[in-house]
C-alpha cells in the first residue's frame, strides 16, 4: 500500500507542480466566461445595422416593413434613401453599401431591401455588405410576409387588432405531479434533480476523457523511456496501475474542485436560493452517495482500460488505433443523456442502463426519476462485477504491454494477455 501511495503521489506531483497545469486550469473558467460573454458584449457595443427599404410596388411595403422590422439581437436603424432614376439602381446600391448614401462622410448602409412585383407575386432583392450574417435577411423577409398577410386579411374585412388580440390569448398552465413535493404542484426544485443528474453524468464523462488522456500520455511516455520496466522491478502490477490511476484521479479532482469552487461561489453569490436547492437535492435524498458510486465505478473501469492500452503503445499514433472502439463506446451514452431526463422510463434506456459501459452515465442521469430499487441494485452489482473483471484483465494486459517491444497486433495482444507475459 505504501508503494501504491508513493506512485500515486509521484504521478500527482508530476502534474500539479508545473506552472502550466495551474495556468491552464485557472484560464479555463476565464475562457468559458469569454465564450459566453464576449458575443453579447460585442453585440451590445457594436453600432446597430443601418438598413434601407425601397418599395417598387404599389402596396406600401416600405412603411410596413420598417414598422415591423426587428433584428435578432439589436434593432436596426432605418435609412431614408431616394434612388436616382437616371442611374442604374445596382450601381447606386453598391455605392450606398460601400461608401454611404450621402457621400464620403456618410456611414455605409448595412443592407438594402428592394421589394418589387405585383399581386401575391412579391419578390425581394436583398443587398448586403456581409455574406455570413443572414439575420437581417430573414427579418426583412418575415416583415414583408407579415405585411402581405395583414393586407390580405384587411381586404377580407377582418379586424386585425381583434385578430391579433385573439392570437395572443393563452391559458395559465400549472403543472402537477404525484412526485412533486409541495402538494403535487411542480416547482423548479422538483425539476432540479434531473438537471443535477444530467450535469453529474456529463461531469463523469468529462472526468473520464480528461483523466484518460493524462493516463494514456503518462504510460506511453514512461514505457518509451523504460521507466515502467524499472517500476515493475520494485513494485507489483496492481500497485503501479492503481497508483497511476489514483494519482491522475487526484489531478482530475483537483481541477474539478477548483472549477466547482469558483462556480459554487458565483452561484451562492448571485442566486443563493438556487444554490440552496442544489444542496438540498444532493443531500436530501442521498443522491450524492448515488452519484459518487457511479462516478468511482465508471472512472475506475475506463481508467483501467486506458492504462492497459497505453502500456502497449510506444507513441500516441499507435494508441489511436486501439482507442477508436473505446471512444465510440463513450460517445453512445452522451447521445441518450438528454432522453434520460425527458423519458427516463423508456424501455430502450432501461435496457441500455444494464450495459456496464453505459451504466454510470445513464443511471446517474436517470436518478431524478427515482428508478426502482431492483434496477439500482442490479445495475450497481453488474457494474461492480464488470469493473472487477476489467481491472483484472487490464492488470494482465498492463504487465504484458509494459514488457513488450515493437508493434503488437490484435492477435498478439490477445495472446500476451492470456499468457500474462
């Protein structure tokens, strides 16, 4: 046990003592904040789009479109322009979009909508100085379509204000469920376990990917440097393998603890009511124990697999051929996670929950629906047995791979694992 802990401490210290580790960990919340906040900041501090509408019909679409035009993020400014009938319109539009309608000192237009046609055959020529942003294009199209509908309804003698008032009517809906806490009335706190379960399942998935990458690179590097052979001479295979898994788990948990601390502090500061509800969900029904069980089991299962794979590879390129099936397996439960919240009792999800590689993710996400106790116990026992089997096979593979040289094909890998050489 002392050698296992020393190996774990060595593995943990090799990462947390580096400046790059702490910089990358602390930068991640900053980058995440920028990813969410930067678009809104740029949009709010950018000048609004300047749009002109030219109506070449006799139906008055210019005023209707201008009155109803709404951009997705910020309302545009409407420019009044007068085309010169003695000049080609396309040439004038190009000038307005590049220089501006009033000369060098004017601001260039963002877009110009030219509406033409007759009757119900209305067309829009949309000129814009950008090729990527189509929000204004869709807004103008929708505004003209609304105006066409309003005009048609008006010719039929329909009272438009009364019609729009009728369309705005909707009932007041109150959700009830026998699983709700407050007299059957569903509140946010009743839905929170599903959100927490989904978040915990995704947390496990990210933890596995992060830890697996660290484990894989560590084992490959130590094998190429013959460090594994030295370790095998002074410690047993379980001590080395579990020491490395424990050390990397500590690294991953350190990262998660820092991020959780930052996120929890912000949540308690900005929304203390939501933070209290999250704490009540985790502690009230013992879900934290439920989550930890599947977190530990799932991480141990996949960590053992990645450690064994790394022991057979000299480079990361060699590892990619063996990692393909494992990564495909890890992708499948993510596809079903959202359905595990919406349809937790689906027969397909119940069946997939009994497949041990998917059990940690799907059972964690289904925790909010309080699945039957026999399913919880059954999937838990099956997963624990699978973890024990995977760890045993991974141990034999780790010894065989650590002492192997050269490339190993699938047949050779199986023979070495069976022989334990």
